[in-house]
C-alpha cells in the first residue's frame, strides 16, 4: 500500500466541456410562486397587509416574466409562473380590501377613539383604564 497520490491527468485525459447547452431559465416562475405565496400569507395575517402589497406586485411581475419565458420555450415551469401571478394578484386584492376596511373603521369611529384617548390620558389607575376600555367597547357595539 503506497500512500502516493495518483499522477494528475494529462491534457488528452482531461474532460473538455461539450457544446453549449441552452439551459432552462426557470428562476422567474419559481421566484414568483414563492413570493406570491409569502405575500398571500402576509396579506391574510392582516397586520402585515401593507408588506404584502409590494411583494404581491413583485410576484405578479415575475410571474408575467416566467410565463413569457415559458411561451418562448426558454422555461418549462409555466404552472409555477401562473401560480405566482395568481397568488401575487390575489394578495394585492386582499391587502387593498383590508386597507380600505381599516381606513373606513378609523374614519367611522374617529370620535369614539378620541374620547377613548382622552379617557385613558386622564385615568389614574387600572380601574379607571378598565372603565375606559369598557366604555369604548360599548360605543363600538352600539355603532355596529
């Protein structure tokens, strides 16, 4: 058993790369799908709906790019691109609807929220703060 390494390959033994192979460009469709799903989840988490809007737009753009590449035969994952486009557009719609709902709520209850803020500012202890919270809850229930 000798411990000497084998000699390096000669020039004729080295493997030369073959002709250039046109590689599939599937990155846009796959990225659209991943970003679209993430943006839809963020939109449904309500608190992160503002973040879902630009991500949904990015997913829709990448989905369109992926679909055009698939149409030209440069990519073979058209279904990923379509799913990314759909989830991106859906997350945009959900984020806009949630945003409009929040704005409508705050505009409709502006007076109640101001009164609550004043009450909390003047509250000296937890019992007074609890009373302010109950009063706000009652006002919001009466308006609905």
